C-alpha cells in the first residue's frame, strides 16, 4: 500500500514545477472522499431496511407451511374414510366376481372334458378300423386336450381317460408295426391300397412319441440288414474280389424299393439312415475278412476292391447331397495326362441316376402342391450328420502296406532304369540344362501320387510320401555316384595321383548338369511337399516335410561344385609342376611371361566359358570363389617348391605372378559374368599379393632380407623364412646369422642391428641429426615402414624391367591369351529360362 501511495505521488508530482498544482489536487481528493462517504451511508441504510423486511417474509413463509401441513392431514383422514366406505360397498361385488371366474373355468373344463371323452372314443374307433390318416389328426387333438388336464392328475376320471388314451396309442403302435411288417412282401404289391395306408401310418407315428419313429426306422433298417448279412456274411460272397456284388445289391435295393422309400416322409431320411447302417455293416465284414487273411492280400485285388469302395462312397455322397469329396477338388496335377480315360456314359442304374430321378419326382410333386416346406424337401436338401467318404474305405488303411511296398519297388526300379539309360546330356532344345531323368522321376512320382490320392488320403498317403522321400534320396545318391572320383590304390599312390580328380570337358559338362539337376530337384521337392500337404488329411499335413530331401540335393550341389574345382586343379597342377621345374637360377634376362602361364591361361580358357554357360549365376560365383580359394594359396606354396631363384629369375617370376593374378581377375568374364564381385577381387588381390610380396623379399638385399620379410609377410614363420633363404641360394653358414636375427626380432619386437649390415649402409640410412629417444615400438614401426618402402621400390624396379622386356615380345603376351579366351566365351551357349515346374499350385 505504501509503495502504491508513493508511486501515485511520484507520478502526480514528477518534479518541483508540478508542486504548483498541489492545492487543486487536494481539493479534488476531498470531494472524492465526501462522495464515497455518502455512498457508504446510503448502502448502510438500505441494508438495514432490507434485513427487517427479510425477517417479516420468513415469518410469513413459516405460517403458510403450518397451514399446508394441517390441510394435508385433513385430506388423508378423509381418504381413509372413503376407502373404508368403498370396501364395504364392493365386498359383495368381489364375491360375485370370484364366483363368475370359477363358474367360467368349470364350464370350460367340463366342455374340454366332454371333448376329451368324445375324442378318445372316436380315436379308439379309428384305431380299431386302422383309419390312420384321421387318427393322426385326432391324436394331435387329444394330445392338446390332455395338456389342459395336467393339473387334474389326482381325479380318478382323468386318470381313467389318460390310461385309456395310453392303451389306444399302444394299439395304434402295434397296428402300425404289424402293417409295416408287410414291407418287401408280395402282399404289398398285390394290395394297392396298402401303400397309401402305410403312408398314412407314418403320420400317426409322427403324432406319437419320437421314440416310436426311431423304433420303426430301426425295424425297417434291421430287416434290410438281416437280409444283407444272410447273403454276404460268412459266405463265398464275403471275399474281397466279390465286393462289387455287395455294392450292386445295395444299389439294386435302392432302385427296386424306390416306391417303398416314398412311403416315409423325407424328413425321416429312412434311405439315408439305411445306407449308413449298410455301410457300417459292410465295413465290419470287410475288416473281419482282411484280418482273417493269413498272408498279405494281393495288391491288385486290394486296389480294385478299394477303388470300387471309394466309387460307391462317392455315389452315395452325391445321391444324398453331400457333394464331391472336398479333397478331390484340390488340384493335384499340373497338366493333363495323355493316357487319361474318357468319361463313360452314366449308368441308368447307378446311385447318381437314381438320385436324379428321385429329385425330379419330388420336384413335380412339390409343383402340384404349389408350396414346399420341410416335409417335401428332397433328402439332398437335408443336413448331413455323417459323411459317406471313408465310411467303408477306412477299414483298408491298416492293410495297405503291401500296396505301399509295391509302389516303392516300382518307383525304385523305375529310377534305376532311368539312371542306367541316362545319356548325361541335357535334352535337345532344353533351356534348363538339366538331366531328363530328373523330370521323369517326378513324373512317375506324380502318377503314383494321383493313384493313391484317388483311393485314400490318410495314413497310406503319408506312408507313400515317406516312400517319395526315400526315392528322391536314392536319386540324389545316384547323382552323387556319377561324379568323377580321385585315383586310389597302389598305382595312384606310386604315381603321386592318389586323391586327384581328373575331369575331361565332357565330365565338366556332366558335373554342371548334375548341379542344375540337383537345384531343380531341390525346388520341385518343395513344391511336391506343398501339394501333398494340401490334399492329405489334416492330421498328417504338418508332418509333410521335404527338408531332409532338399538337404540331400544341396549336398549334391556342394560336392559337385567341389569336384569341378578339384578337376580344374588337377589340370592346373601340371602347369604348377612345370613352374617348379624351371631353372630359375639360370634365367639370364626378363622376357615375356613364361610358358606355364600360357598353360594356365589355356586351361582356364578351355574350361571356364563352358562352365559359366551351364551354371546359374549363383553357383558360377560359388565355383569362382572355391577356385580362387584353392588355386591362389597353392600358387603361393608352389614358389617354395622351386629350386634356387636368382635375382633375374625372381623378376621373371614376379612378372608371371602378376600375369596369373590378372588371369584370375579376368576369369569371371570368361564365363559371361559382366563384373566380378568385390569380395572375389579382394580375395584374389590379397592372396596373389602374398606371392608378389614373397618375390619382393627374394629380390631384397641379404643384409635387410629379415626386416623386409617381417614387413611384407606379417604371418611368416621361421620355417618359411629358412625356406626362403634356401630359395635365395644362401648356404647354411650364411643362413644361421640371419635366422638368429630373425628369431631375436620376433621375440623382442625391437629391431637389433643386422649381423650382415656394414657401417656404410647404416650410415646411409642414419639421419643427419641425432634423433630423439624413441620407444622400441616406434623403432619397430619406423624400421618396418622403411623396409616396405625399400621393397616396394625394388618391386617397381623389377616390374618396370620385366615390362620393358615383355614389350619386345608382346605378340605372345596377355593380349593373345585373352583373345583366345574371348573367342571361347563367344562359342559357349548362354543359359536362359527358368526351371520347368512339374507341380503347379
């Protein structure tokens, strides 16, 4: 507040000159104070008068509430008096109302009782006269009337009527069952009215308990089953080869008794239930027949029996509206076979023909009636509780091992024959470069799958799938056995060719065909498993897996490519041996590349283009990686196999090494590859760089050879260093100081003074000014850098000298080699297209 007052004064009088207006401002403030005081006084007076008025209003409201309460009490008392008065007036009226209700209920009950007595008497008369149609309606009426007397069970008259009704129903039941006993007899054919009477009897059965209908249907079915068992159980007709007689008898019964089945309401589905019972009885009898066989059943008979059974099941399923087997609709074949049989003309006595005829008659009957309800629908429109597919044929599953064994023998013999007759050349005009036997193997597997899936899709089909696995594994083994093998035995060991694989140009093509064929089989096996899993029963679908088979073919691909590399190594081995036989110590001058380099180029130019044309890009790159990983280290190791190498010889060998390195970098293009992979180029550069570094060490002076070796070949050992000294032509006495120096350098990590270095070289390498103290590591790094710089200079000098000499004889240089390679590449066929899929999804 104080700060606010000061701010106001400072704002009003900012300087001394403003003090002149003090009096007017004070007068203005006094007027304002007087005005505020007047307003406060008026507000106080107004509040005082308002408080008095509020007290008066509150007292008036309290008085009004008391008066209202009193009036409510008076109204409540008058209402109670009125209620008492009304109850006294209406007491007699209530009694009259209850009396009226009781009289009405009694009259209604007596009327219903009279109706029940009359209806029971009429029903008794109808039952005695077998008037089934009238009795069915009367039964419904009596049932409804009896429902009204459920609360009067204790009354003797009611119990008497109920017992009488019960006895009438029993009489009707006995009459109906007695009349239905004439089914299938001559009496039924002689008496035309009996058919209609039995149809009316079905209406009575519907009006009776549901158990009566079930009992009647069971009686009709048992009558047919009894006749069926008498004919086919334990008789000559029970044999497997007579199974068609069973199905012909059932179809004949369906056809000849067609008028009888019309007697029953469609909602009863008597024919459907009868066929279910006949199928179950057939399954039991066939199971007993199969179990009683002492030996495995004849496969031909077994398959024919199973085929007849599945055809019969299909006919029944179509007849009763179940439709085709869901698994059959799935596509198993990728193409139509040329030997497929033409569909035969439908037999007029077949189950499907009977079904069509039956549906046509029912449709005509429904058209006459004008409307169609559940009672007039054909059996085909009714829901199916049980499936006919497999209801009989399932009994064959435990006995199908003979069929599976026969399929396995047949498939194995076919594979053996295909491999024996295989030309080991790609089919003429084929763009896939695969062996024809592979497509034939999958073709016979497809036919076997089609035969089996038409009969069963359960355990037997899964067992056959296991057979397919064994067949494909056997085919993979046969592909593996066709690969060229290395020499063995005493002769091979004596000639030094033990384990070496020699391959001709044809062998290389065969190996490429085997790689492509294994790749095709790997892919198609997966498609085969996928298709089988779609058609086989659900419980076996998860077990269908071709991963093991695919692993077998993957192994074939790996082994084949390794064999291809080993065969090429054997060809290159002769050129490496020629390199080792050259007297490098007597080479007088550096000229064109050596003859063994031309030989290596010729080998690669003759083999690689054909290989690249036949293999897919993926496997061609794999082949290149394996070839580089094998040849480059062997070339490095082959340098140690040479005898003494002079400085001129080392320069010539360095030129040859660079030429071989260039050859290896150009190998991918020989097979049609546009650009080599970065990893391949990096590997070749690193491995061949080791050989170049080794030759640069040989070119280095003796006094610094140990340091140069350490600098360029970081992974070198003392043994390799000693072998290098042998190549340089040093005697044992000259080698020992260098070996000692090398070993000390390797253990201490500090470069000691070289035992062969003189004061002049040391002075030449020493700096002009005294160096600052350095750590051993710094000394080692500096020494290594100096050695690498010196070795690089020596290498550049040798390469320059070699290049100058090579220029004089460039007519036989690398250009000629790569011209030959390019010509061979143009003659190779290009690989096009994709693998032909045998199984389409």
